[in-house]
C-alpha cells in the first residue's frame, strides 16, 4: 500500500480524533494518507529516522534528536509545517507575590518547581534561561521535578500544573511553565488571581513541527505541505479539528526557533551528539 | 472605548487593573469586534501579567500582538485582529425563523439541537431524526394546543378529593376496579406511543415536541389517578386480557408518525372520549366521576392534535388517506383472531350503567353500553369525514376499528 504514513504521539485521546479527521480530509483531497500512534516520542524519532514511516508530528525536542540521529545515519529529514501557535512562545518563571523572591539571584539556595524531565517548556527551556542568568540547576538551586507523562515531551499538562501547585503549597520558591498555561492556571484557579508574579521570561522559541523522514520523497512531502497549508479555518469540515489541535492555520516549518532548546539539550546532556538518550533518570 | 457602529481601523481599550484570567477577555473581544480583520486595538491596563497573557491569548485566537515601545504613553500592547473569528461564522446560517411560521420545510441534520432561528455555525455533528420534513408532523394548531395544554395541567394529588367518604356494593366496586385496570393499560399505551414519536421528530419543530411531551405527561397523570382509584378501597387490581393487550401492542408497532397519531389519537382516544363521557355519567361514586371528567378534557386535546395534524397532512399529501385506510385494514386483520374487548370490562360497564342486578336494570345497562358503542362509531365517522373520507368509507373504516376501543 502506497501513500504517506505519519507518526504521532498519543498523549491524549483527542489525538485519534484529530488525525482520523485530518486523514479523512486528506483522503478527500486525493492524498493517500494514514497514521500510526506512538506512546512516546523517543521511539517515534528512531522509527522516523529509520524510515519505518514517512513523516512525524514532532515535539521540538523530538525534532532536535531527529536532526542528530539523521546526521549520523546520513538520512534526509526536514521540517514541513508547524502550527501558527507553535511560533514565538515563551516560558515564565513565576514566584508568589507575597514571597521573598524578588530577583532571579534570590533563587539561590531555594527550590524551583518544574514539569517533567523531558518538558521543553516547563523544564529544559526555563532552566536553560536561569543558567544564562547565572544560576545552575542542581548547583545554585534545587529542582523539584513533576514527572507526569514522561516521554511525551511536556505535551501532558499535568507536570506543569503540579509545579504550579507546588509553588502555591510553599514546596517551591518558583515554578516554571509556558506563558499560555500561566494564563490557564490562573483562569482555572490553580494559581490564585494576582497570587503570582513574573520573575523572568525566556526569549521566544518555537514548538512542534511536522517533520519529513528519509522515506518521504520530495513530491509527496510538498503535496502534504501544500494541502495542510491550504486548510482554512473557514472550512467547517476542518475547523473543529484545528480547534482541537490548537491552531488557526498551518505555517511553513522553520528551524530558527530551536536554538535555546538545543543549548539546553547541550548543557544538560539530554541527548549526546549522536542522538542517544543520555539524560539521567529519563525513562519514557 | 469608541462606540461608533462603523468599523474603525484603530480603537483603544482600557482594561484598568483587570487581568485576562479575570474577564479582560470580554473587553478585548468587544474592542476587536469594532475593527475589521487587520485593524488594530490599542490596549492599556495595569495588570502586571497583561502582556504575557495577551500574547498567549492572541496566539490562540489568531491575532497578532506587539508589545508597546518605550514612550508609548500608557499603552501596554497593540493587537492586530486576525481573520479567525469572522472565518468561524462565514458559512453560518439561520435555522429557520423563531416563530411557528418560520419552521423550515426540511430541518437540516446539522442543525441538531440548535434553537429554531439561531445562527448556526457550519459543520458539527449531524443528528438524524426520522421526522425532519415539516409536513410529516406539523399542524398549525400546535402552538395554541400547547398553550392550552400547559394552562390545563392539574395535580393528581389535589384535583381529586380522594378522601371523600363513600361505600359501594362489593360487586359495583369490583366493576369500577375492572374498568380502572383496563384504563391503566390503555393509558400506558397512550403514554408510550407519543413518547416514541417525540424522539423521532427533529427538535426544529419544537411545538410538536412540546405537545407530545405534555401529552405523555398527561397520560402519566391518567395512569396515576386510574391506578389510585382502582386501589382506593381494596388494594387489588382487576384483570388484563390477551385480546386487550394485543390490540394495544399493535399501536406500538406502528413506525410512521402520521399513522401512529391516526390510530392512537383519532380513532383510539377519539373512542375514549365517548367512554369517558359514559363513565362520568354512570360513575357510582364522586371520585370516579371526577377523574373521568378531568381525563376527558386532556384526551379531547390529544384528539384535536391528531385530527389537526392529519387534516394538515392530508392537504399536502393526497395519498395519505389511502395509507390510513390500509393501516386500519392491516390492524383489523392482525387482530381478527383475538377476542377484542376484555369480557370482564364489557360486563363491568353494563353493571355500572345498570346500577343494580335487577333484570330491568341490567337491560338498561346493556342498552347504555350499546349506545356507547354507537356513540364511539359516530364520533369516529365524524372525525374520518373531517379527514376527507366519504361517508360510506368512513362508516366502513369505523367498523374495522379495534373492538378493544383503543
């Protein structure tokens, strides 16, 4: 059976709805398309680079590892598209408004709550940001990790929410999360309105990317990209899928927004140069 | 904030100290509604997290945000409106009009449970209702009948003086219990049939759903009062015959909305109007008399709905009468081998009309039940005429109606 096979990680039941819906739509446009689901990103990365399927809906961390593995294997990989909502995100480090921490330097000797070990937005990026501010995790301050959904690269919101709870419970002096979840946690009451203060914020970075693997020929890759880019929010057949996936339109993929995460991977030794998983205590 | 109705390229919204997590979103949406896609909203406000939250919110909503430059007065950010919000409603349509006259000829499956007249976003799940054509279920009488029905609801606990003191001879009380037992099983059929029809009808035709819902609720009350009267003195129910239940079961098997309404409301409940009049006249006690009176009022409304619907449908579908005739004949054939009315019920009606066991009284009672059956026949013929059947055909069809009355 020919056609494009895409891999996606089943971090939530809605993933089935989303990709089944996209599949129907793409088939309707004349593109033979199917998908397979993985329970975590590491195997998805390995199988993409190994040519077991053709394209992957990747976390940013998965994309960085894909690059490393592909370089070693001499396999051609490239980013195709990303969501408009994947561009220019930021993570924040927040403290209690009534707490003693006023500056980043005040975190020295204290505890910082983060998400899962493999969460770019709630762990790797904010800790890298603090490192660039002069504070090294595990040396200058303790890290309290919340390993929920390990292997999902932070797609599961649970770790971030637990970090926020730890902050309000007084178990940590600061908590790390993506900007949108700071708003979400305040709306849902996990963080009391006005109860937290922004201590510092990362520079803008990019998030998920749909990546082509070595088994996807250029013509097919271009056809898939063109169709996704042509999806319109005005089309009721796809609008509910776009809502579920959290985008209003697809944008061309770009690699310019992953430098901070690459630095974090480097400084923490999350992967080695050949793309092997070397993070301590990380078992998807 | 600018309140001019004309879209402007730029408006300003001051959020005060309100954060996005506490409702500033409403003010932002209101301001963004005032500019076209590509237009700009200038945001001022003092919430410390405003710019971060605004950035996250705009990303999700498809707007573009730029933080204010130094020296930009009190401005915190500028939001350029994206096209997402308007795209959502681009293909939206009104689901008919809200008034009864606005009901569409065909209710679309994707309108689903939307209120009639609502602006319905395109897409979404399609909900299949077998009755989606207006003419299949509609009657222009429905809004008025629903209003009457809701105004005429009565409370089974208070509308009947259950503690009224009376004593009947044992055999007369037993006759009442037998008739009540028969009425309960008939009313249970009359409850289940409209409830089944209700779930077939697209909610776009809400007046029909409302009427069927009240009709089912009426029957639930009837079941209540007839049961309560049956048990009032001795706490034991009467008999239920195979023939009676076979007749009622054949009503449940009818899948077509109009035919089910015809068999139940026009022929069955129509015949019951005569029976309830008979019971009110010959009731041996005030409780039986009162409940017969109350129930008859409700049943008259159900008959009016059935006749009204079929008159409407007969006007738009000339083949309807042929199908109604076939349904009566089919049901007659199906019930030909059954006993019809429970003999115990027939005898109970005679005794109630007789009032005693004296032979001349029984003769009067017998005559009264003969008149009752003649009245039922006349009523059916009259209603069949209203539906456009010629007199001879109406008489023939009336004779084919079930001997169980319902």
